[in-house]
C-alpha cells in the first residue's frame, strides 16, 4: 500500500485534528502518501481530495473541529454513490482509507470494505456511545467543558440557593451526564440507561435542602427528555422552582484535552499500522488502557457498555 | 462612623466577592468595623448579620458568586419591612451601608437613605445596563465567558459549515451581545436598542456564504426575542437551517477577570471613602476610566448609554 | 470499624479535595464517622483533628490544593513521634486511616500498619511516579495545565519563529514531559528514563527548521537537568538561540480535570471499602481502567513503568 | 490612497491578529486594498508582501500571536535599508502603512513618515509601557493569564502554607505586576517605579503570617531584579523560605480577551480612518475610554504614566 486516504465524518469532536495529524505523519514516516478527503464521504464522491504533507498537519494538534470538514452525504448511501467513490479513490491511486467518526460513519467504511476497499475506523464523537471502546475521541474534552460550565453555574446557584437542571448531549448514551454528574456532585443524574422516577428526584432535592445544601444540580442526558419538561414536572409535583441550562454545541468545540490528544496519537498510528498490515473493516478502540481493534460488523450488533458502578457511586457521593 | 454594613443583592455577578473584600479591608484599614449582611435585604430584616474581619474576606477575590448570598425580598419593599431593617441596623450599631447590586437593588438603598440611613451603591451586574457608568462589575468577566463559548461553537460551526444563532442575557440592554458580537466577528448582532429586519439578517448570512465563509454567527440579546423564534423566522423566510445555543446562567458564574477584580477594588474602596466622608444616596461608577459617583435618584431617570460607534464598527468588520 | 481518619501528605495535587470528599461521604454512607487530620502526619502528632460531616466536604470537589493542608513532619519519622500519633488516634477513637499522597507518604502509613493501625493509601501526586498504578491523582490535571501553557508559548514561538525549551516537574519520572510532549508535538522530549544526546536534539531542531517549521519545542523533565543548561549546551554546540520557560508550581494547582475528579471518587470509595473490610497496608491504584489495590511494601521495591511505546510514538509524530 | 500596508513588529501580543483583521476589513470596506507585510520591517526589505482579502483575515480574531509574524531587522535601521523598503512599497503601489507593535517599532514608522511615506502606529505589547495610552493591545489578556496562574499557585501555596515570589514581564514598566498584584491580593508588589526596601517586604510577610494567612505572594516585575535574588535576600534577612515562579513567555500567548479584541477593532479601524484622511506619524491610543491619536515624536519624549492610586490601593487591600 503506497497511498492512503483519511476523512472525518458525522458530528465533529475535539481531537479529530490530532487524529488526522497522527494518521498523516504515521503514514509518511512509513513511506506512504496520505490524501485528505474533504467534507466526509461527500468529498469522496465529488473528488475533493488533496495530498497532505507533514506540514499540512502542523499546528493543528490543539485545534477543535476538523480541518477536513465533515458533512452528511445521502448520495454515498446509494450503490451508485459508492461506485463513484471507488472510482475517485482509484483515480488518486488511494488503496486504503481511515474514517474518523461515529458508528454511522463506520457503516460507510464497512460498505467500502465489502466492495474490496480496505477501511479502518477511529471512534471520534463526544458521546462515548460506541461499543467496544472504553472511550471515544472527544469524550474527555467534552466532559471537561461540561464540568467547567457546571462549576460556573454552581457559583450562581450557590449565591441564590437555587436548584438547576442542566441538559447535556447524549441521545442513546448517558456517559457525558453520568461522568459529569459524578465529577461535579450532581444530586440526580438522569440518563437513558436508568429509569429514575420523579419522586426520587424530588426526594433527593429535598434531602439536599434539609441538610442546608446551597446548590442542587440535576444533570440530564438529552435522550431522557428536555430539561424544560423535567423542570415543569418538578414544579407540578413539588411546587419547586428550578432553573434550566442546556449546554448545547459549546460542548462540541474547544481545544482537545491532553487525554484526547494522546488518544488521537495512539489511535491514528494504530489505524495506519493495521491498514498497512493488510487489516480492514476494523475499528480502533481503547480498552483497559490498551489500544486494540475490533471487527466493525461485530461491534454494530452491540451496545456501549453502561458503567453501573459509576452510577451507584454517584448516588453514594451525593448523599 | 464606626461601623458599616455591606450586602449583595439582585442577580449575582463575578467580582461581587472582590468588591466585598475591598469594602471590608478599606474600612478596617481606616479603623472602621464592617458587618456582612447575608441574603441581601432579607438579611437586614431577619438580622442575619455578622462581623467581618480581614481574614473573613481572604481567598475570595478570585471566587465567582457572592459569599454574602443574594435573595429577593418582598418584605423590604414595604414600609414595615424597612422599619424592621432600620431597627436591626441600629441594634448592631451599623451607621452606613454599601449595597452591591443592580438598579433594582439601589432603590432599596435610596429608601434607606431617605429614612436617614446613609447608603452607597456599587453597580454589580453582568448586563452593563446601569446608567452613569461605562462598565458594571461582572460585565467584563461575562463577556470573556461568552467569547470563550462562541470560540468553541465556531469550531463545530466551521467543521460543519453551519450557521448559529447564539442567545445571551440582556433584557433591556444589548451590551453583552454587542461587545461579544464585535469581539467574535458575528455576522449580525440583534439587540433591543436597534431594529434589524429579517431581510437584512438573511442578506448578511447569504453574503457570508457567497464569499465562502465557513461559519456564520448571529448573536441575539434575550430582550429581542428567543433565539428559537429567530431560527424559525430565518427558516421560513430563506429556507435556511440554523442551530441555536442559549448561553444561560453559565455566563453569570466563574472567577472574575483581572479587569473586574481591579474595578471591584477601586469601587469598593471609593464606596467606603464616600460613606465615611458623609456622602449618601450615591452610586460609584467608572466613567472615562475614572472612578466617580452619581446621585442614584438622578441615575434612575436615565438609561445606560448605547454605543452606536461599536455597533457600526461591528457591521464594518463583519463584511 | 466505626471511626476512620483521612489526611493528605507530601506535595499537594489537584483532586486531593475530591478524594477527601469521596472518603468522607463513602464512609458516612456506610454509617462510619470520619475525622480529618490537618497538616498531614504533623496533625496526627499535634492532635489537629476534627470530625467531618457531609457538608464539610461540600463544594470542594472542584477546588485545587487540599482543605486538610499538607506539611512535612520530621517527628513522625521517629519511633516516639509515631507512638504519640497512635495515642492521638486512640484518643479520638479512630480505628483506620486513609493517607492521600505520594510514595514517601505511604511509608508513614506502612509504619502505622506495622504498629497495628490499619492504613490505606491513595496515590495523589502530579508526577505519576508511583509504581503499580497507570495514573496518579492529579497527573491528568497537571498535564492539561502544561499543554495549555505550551499552546500559549506556541503562539509566540510561531510569531517569532523561535525555539523553546520548556521544563516541567518530574525528578525521577518523565511522564509529565512524555505525555505533554506527545500531546503538543514537541520536537524532543528529554526524560530521566531515556538518554538523548545533544547531537540528536540539535539534529531534530535542524530538521524542523529545514521543513519550514515555525516553532520548535523541546520539553524537559527536571530530573534530566535545568532547561537553562540545555539551552547553553545547544548554543555552544550549534550556535542556536533558544528561549527557556520553567513551568513551576503553576502546574500543581488549579481545579481538577473531569478524569481526576472521577478517579478521586473511585479511589476514595475503594479505600473506605477496603479499610472497612479489614484490609490494610495497601495502596489503591487504577490499572487497565480498573480500580485495584496493591500491597504497599511490595510496591516500594518497584518502579513506575515507563511507556516506551508512547516515547517512540512521539518521535514518529514529530518528524 | 488606494493601497495600504500593515505589519506587526517587536514582541508579539495577543490581539495583534484582531488588529490586523480590523485594519484589513476597515480598509476594504472603504474601497482600499490592503497588503500584509510579513516578518515586520524585514518583509519590507525582502518584499515579503501579499495582498490580503476579507477572508484572509477570517477566523483569526481569536488567535494569539500574529499571522504576519514579527522579527528584528537591523538592516531597516540603516538609511540604505529604508531606501530599499520605500522602493518595495512603491513597487506594490502601497501609499500608507499601519505598524502594530511597541515603541521601538514606531521609530521605524517615524523614519518612513519623515521620508514622505505616511505611517500610523497601533500600540501592541503586553507591557503597557507606551506613553499616551491607558492600555496597550495585549495588556488585558496578559493580565488575565497572570492571574489565572497566580490563582493556581495560590492553591498549592495555601495547601503548604508557603510564601511565593512570582516574577512577571515588565522591564521599565511595572503595570503587569501592579495590576496583577492588586487583582490577586499580593502582599507586596515590586515594580521599577517604586522603591520598596527589603525590611518592608519582610515586615508584610510577617504580618500575613501573624494573622494566620495561609499564603503570601510577592509579585515582582523583571525590571526590579530576578525573583531568585529576592528570594535569597529574604532568606538572608529573615531566614524565611520562599518559592519562586517565573511566568515567562506563557504570558505572551493565548487567545485575546474580549477587551483586547474590542480594543483591536477600534484601534485598527481608527488607524485606517486617519491614514485615509491624510494623517501620518501618529499613534492610536485609548485614553479615558476614548480612541484618540497622538504624534509619535511627541510621545517618544514621554513616559507611560504610573498609577500611584492603584499602588496605594493594593497596599490598603493587602493588610
């Protein structure tokens, strides 16, 4: 393999640039040329493809977002679209592809692999919702952005002795809410993986009030429902006022944390190693603090593992 | 005057603690005792009042929120409430009061002054909506929190080439939106002080798209309307998708900026000077980079001055 | 066991407060009283010991430093000193102790254990120099502080096209330098674990210059030598000017990262579990992303494992 | 005037990029072309000059450093060098120049003005050492970086109950030390403008110890002497241990604060206005919160005004 491609797809995540850099330099170090494909799979179809040199990925390790851009691409979901993509790859002489993105993005990679074009995935998403990996690229940075915001909210919550409901991203996976809630001492953590009834939420709020707690924070993953609605329900049940803050897209951006930069370096390098070694259809993962790889088709039948221990620990520590 | 009190009232703002520290130490330096009144005017009525020593305000200069807490107090708005407050002040031997808060809070101070109890105000609010002062305490910190958030949103906006509508606090005063929009190169700045029609907003978005701008940001003060509604209007008029982020209470918290800490020091010290010098019914202000004082009753008939130049400059720079 | 104690000892590290909170609440949750011992082992001798309630550890999860303070204590290193300490513990009815600190601090715990007083250690130090654990409490936060500083230095390095030598803490262990260098794309990483000769450093600087790199960064752990001396050596060998920055105690402080807060929660809880379960003389660790415990005496014969892979990867990515 | 140039010179400062953006867009808005001159005056001589379009300065408002780079240039100090520079400017048809930098850089601009080539200066330096302006571009950002670092040091200082001596930049002007010391409650502030004898420093340290202060911070501007030497002197005089931290080039980098971005916008726009209006040999300044301009030759005979009030206030507040 003398030429490989790299693209970012799906929602952007901090550390994607660091991963692109790692892919490019690991490949060039091994004498392989790298091509950047712009705007995700769309760029594969339109041929928005450029050769990347060592210095093209200089000074990006600390940047949020992705210099390769990302986009949705309906056309690539069709057989015709993928045929055009394969043609473009052949035109540029690209023989293998690294896809950085979420599980939706990996399906595209699997299709290419099935068409005889080897692809390796790197899990890049803040949601930590991908099976087979303890952490996705961007999760740690997003978590730090969230706790920084909650720390700020806590100042004002304490000054006014108010209760806050804070909504964070996470449709199917509550990891952002769970880790942030544990890290910031939230009274209640509402996540899709666990049912929590309104009475227990209200009871925990009351318990905090009783022991003179100056601030009370409920953190909710968007998959559970809107923070506004929960505020209304709390008001209806217990005549208790709460303030709502939705931490939206702020959490997606920002300079990657040290953990994410190092993870990006390790995953990008591993992806190149596997691709050059003849592997395909795999996703790089970190498990038990080791960089490993899993078959993507296997993964797609699984669900990201929920950490019951952390959930219980959060309950213990917010007494 | 041998004993003075200090309280924080209204919405909390970064720098309130630094101002409390400055009041306490400036007074003690001049041989005067200081009493902290907790939970704003409510504490005046309930007698939640404690003597503050030099070290009680140690290690708070960098803290967000207010160690004296803040609260609404309906009772103080009645004649009976204020009579109780005066009694409490007499009980503790407190002869003068520094009130740190917004213009609503100053009305309470004016009432006390009219009852023969001298009061000086320090403008503490992130909104910069107080007449007679170029800057309120907390405005600079809030602004920095906002631009930090917009910088993060920009990462993801650029990666996806998306348009964002970002709502910030500011009911009657658009200064947070105006300064943040100028500081961050927003395409449009929607503030209560200026009418901007939908066509011009859409036109500016289109212009950005045409010259290949990767991100487009509209910043809107809450006084103009909800970001959600503007997003819907833009969609209806121009079939253009936008993402919405509401920067809520996050902006109220956080460690005060250097500017706000120094401002707090200067204002707190000046308030003590005036009070001990026999002044009353005045608000400390910074105008033309000088610490001055204005009669509060005069101020309450005025409106915070709108900076037309900054508004026009923002338009020039976002071409 | 009905009463346990907790102390922090040695150099402070971000996350120590979060760990104290976790110990206190985990114990109270299980019906056990907790006593805070102030100023490390010194407080054991002087009897500076206070009962901690749930709310005494409220609002500290996000604070740097340690509310229990830390100090050196020569007296505790003597037999007499330790006898006094045991008496104090008996006086308060404390039956077990959690020690949060570095390996020096654990020796004290081992001595107490040998005297029949059960002790469990939690590795709290930014240096990541403790054997048996992948990460120490505070390491992740310190790393993020370092990369934030290097990102800033990079702005000025790039503007002037200058070379910088940046010294970070780490006497016997180069992990801070290694991880930060990998995370920030340093040209050379000088750590006690690996010899790197001056010629190779100069060669890498020259290579960077040749490919038009705007900034060149050498990161050096203090255990290798002073940055100043390395700058002089580079000047002498290659007539090349470099700027030096020593990131000193700044790196020790600051609000703990999400990773460190969660780690503190898990370790603090585990320490209480072990202590109440009859364990002693052990240190809590995180290995392969699992919370485990090791015999301290065993550990003290070992060295923190050096990650050769990361070191080689840093070389690959800084081509 | 149909074409103007812009360059950055001297030490870089946060906000330089925002000022370049403002110059470029203000000029283009008025129908004038702008040329970027790279590497300061050196680029004038080598002809490293490129036309800048609106989008060339997109996405830089938040970046530290300067995209135009900066460098020293001995050749420009000679008559021959300046003659070549004038030729280059003529070759590109550039009729006026905006120079962003410190007072050294303005001398070059004055020389060009004297040769008939109109030049306007924008004061960009973190040191705030330029006469005629209350604030230089970059000062506010540097100040915030410094207080963030001191807040971190305070965590560790408090935990160990240690005294710290912190050195910041500032050769002839102590403003960074003065403002940071006031903002962070330093015990002593040592600046070139004021003599402070060792006895008084020691006395203030002792006073802090006596009233149980957990941390004591002395902040020193580099113009006064090295922090190391002061530490030795304190040790010799009072047998008191102190820790030293030198906040070096970290303070020069980083994303500009809101204040600096808005200041950059206003100054950049004003510089273009003046240049197009026929002005020359002037420096833009902010005085009493208004953007004004002064004759550079006049300024160079003056000294930046020292704020005695702030200095005295710092003493009052650190009792």
